[in-house]
C-alpha cells in the first residue's frame, strides 16, 4: 500500500471494504456508492465530499452524509454540519486501558473533550480500571462519607473532587469504568435520555451473565435484587459544550469493603454488590469488557474496527481505526 497523500488542513484516508484495506486494484463492495468499480488510488476527505480516483474513472463525487456517514468524520470543519440522525451507524474510536491512574484518566478525558468540541476527534469510548480511589461529585454532602474528607484520605486512598454529577463513590481494581466522550445531540434528546442509554448498556451486558439489572426511578444507575435492592453500577456525568465526560462504573469483582466507609451515591441505606458476588463465582473481566464494547456500540449506533488496549498509551499517538455508514476508513492526520 502506498503512502497516504498529504493534504493541508484535511485528513487522508483509504477507503476500505469489509475488514481489509482496499489497495489499488481492489473492487468496491456492492453496497458502496462506487459499486463494481476498481479502486486505483487513495482518497482525500472533506465534509460531505469524497473525491475518488478510480480505475478508468476520474470523478469528483458528492456524497450526502446519510449515504456515507464516515466521510469527513475527522475533518477539522466537521462542525459545519449537524448529524443528529439516531438511525445512523457512526464511526467511533475506542481506547481500552488495563489500568490507569485516576488523575491521568481525568486529564485524558478533559483533553479528548476539547478535541471533540473542536471536531478533531470522533465520538470516543474509554474503558479502564482504576487503582483504589474515592471521587466526590458536585451533589455530595459531608455526611455521604461518614465524616470529613481527611477520614477518607486516612484510609490511604486518593480523594478527588470532580465536576461530574452525583455524590461520592469508590473506584478500584475489579471495576470496569466507561468514560464516553460524545457529542450528545447526535445520540439523544438530553442528559436524562443519555443516562437511560448508559443504563441500557449495563443492563444488556449483565443479562449475558444471567443477572437481571433494572432501573429505579430518580435513582440513576443499575440495580439488582429486590430484598434487598443492591447497586451494581454507578453513574455520573458532566456535559461541557454539548460533549459528555465521566460515565459509568460496573462492579465486576471489586472489593466492596471501601463502600462501607461512604454513603454510595448519597443514597441512605444503599447497598452495593458486584457480578462476582451475585454469581458467587469468579467472573472473566476480559469477557465483560468485550461485551461492554459490543453493547455500547449497539445502543449508541457506533462501530469500531479495533480497540487500542494498553496499561498506558499516548492517545495522540494512536491512530484509531473506525467504521460507519457502509464505508470504513483509517485516519492519519496530515502533516
């Protein structure tokens, strides 16, 4: 495969079909706008316009966003168009970390949010686990952590006051945390609808392990059981200029002891459980993570070709591979 063309202020892409690159000489898929024609060279994308040079066909072809959603997905001027079609499959980027320090993850979120606002990044899902840490949301009260903040720090765990909604919670090994960085109006009507979608992701995932998760009115998160009712996934989000950050935390096999030192989510009498506790047996974290990836894509209409998995990764150095709307592309930022 030859090197991508260099174009100032735009992204260089290769049209790909199925799961493999379309090198020169490859025929297009039947459902593509260029059905049956042989690809001769790479393409350069601008919003709603794809100029394709094809074997025996040199033509500039205008494509509506509804025809090929992923065209222009990474362009700097993406904001000139509003998508907002809930029935469309979109391209998305996925970052999966084995373990990431809370401070580093928080800073990464803020960086990616600004990139999404500036249209330099597609909608993105971060999946990870944290080391032991308490986080305190905007609606927290001192009685939610059974004393003052110094008492929490006395346990030897970091404590962070963060901008998300909700009260106090604990993160630790054995808990899978999801931080979606999304342009909200492309997926739902507002924050409440967004929370229902996050809950749906967790509920469908739990169902694969035979756990019946459910919602409780006015109590965000996912709950299990009836006597007693126990919380298995916590949620708290922040929306900045229409872009989401923070998200959900699913207890897979996390140590539940630290939750006894707080009033989880500020709810009196709130009991917390995990998948392993409900099933009374070990749970494969990798399988849960992979299922979350798949279900999140289903619920939000996002498609990704690969995930970037690492204990630590420079998000800017990564080149997410994305797919959407009948055409898939791999992006490289032009120099």
